[in-house]
C-alpha cells in the first residue's frame, strides 16, 4: 500500500538528520501480535543480528561480536505523535494510529574484566527489515520507493541507502527447540519457536520526512 498526500514539492525532501537513530514504537501494539504477520515481512527481510544481554546487580552488560560492553542508559522523554497518518488517504483505522518516539541512548563501555558471577542471561535475536530492494512474490523487482515519486533526485536519494528499518527482537523458546536435551539440527524456518519481545522502527532521519513516512506507512499496512 502506498499513501498519497497533498504536499508541496519543497516539503518532500525534509532532510533534517539526527545525530543518532531514534526508536519509534506503535502505540498499544503488542509484540506477540506480529506473529500472525511475520511471514509477510519476509519480502522486506534485510538481516539477522544476535547479542547476549546480562542483567546483574552491577548493571546491564551486552556481549556483541565477542566483545563485552557495559550499557549506560541515557534516558530522554518519549514524544507521542498522535494520528500520524491523518493527512493521508488511507483506511479509517489508520487515522487513529499514534507513534511513540524514543530518542534515548545506551552508551557502550568496553569491559575487559570478567562478567559478574550472578547474572540473568538473555540471548536476543533481532530481525531487520527495510523497504529497499523489495521483491514481490513473483520474484520480479518491485521498487516501492519510486511509486508516486516523480523527481529523479528523490528516486536516487531513496535508493542510496535505507533510512528506516523495522526491528523485531525476541528469543527462541529453547524448551521447544531442544529434543531430548539436545538442540534440534534443523527448524522449519527462522521464525520457528521465536517469541517476539520488542517491535520498533529505527530511523536516522526525521520521521516527518516524506520518504521516511512512506516507509512507515508501508510497514503499517502489513502490521496492522
């Protein structure tokens, strides 16, 4: 689904870059709700990342690419954007969607000592999706970026790099993935026994940017 809006041409390239990416949550959207839609996201699939999070009395630690970090949260107020899609010609239920923008950061401090002895471990899997390079079900190139965009410069900018990513985080249910105490050698697909715990967009530009908004609405049409 592509949205249309009456916008001036000089508004279509709002390039106010943020120094750091922000997380954008769909208000009142529960992570497990994505399970019924997650296979439909495969056309947008970009990559999978993994990390281990350790919770202890000494703080939060993360193991990523064989390196140990201590996380230092830098919380910022969450901003609510009400009726994000109201200016677009979309089904009525889209008009009530609110987004929560979280610009909080987590600084990473490299740790060279041992991890705290007492800790709780979570093995986090993150699936990343983007609209760039979308391929339709018939394996034909489908460039949704360029639909409704007449300006050649806009098309080139859109295809240059991904400014918005949908991230689905979660863990595998090891109690199911184990067979007689031994990990299963194969699973039907990467989503088998996956339990989502967090769903958000990661944006590197202002979410009121016309092109970013197009991507968000594209994903909302799948998720909602």
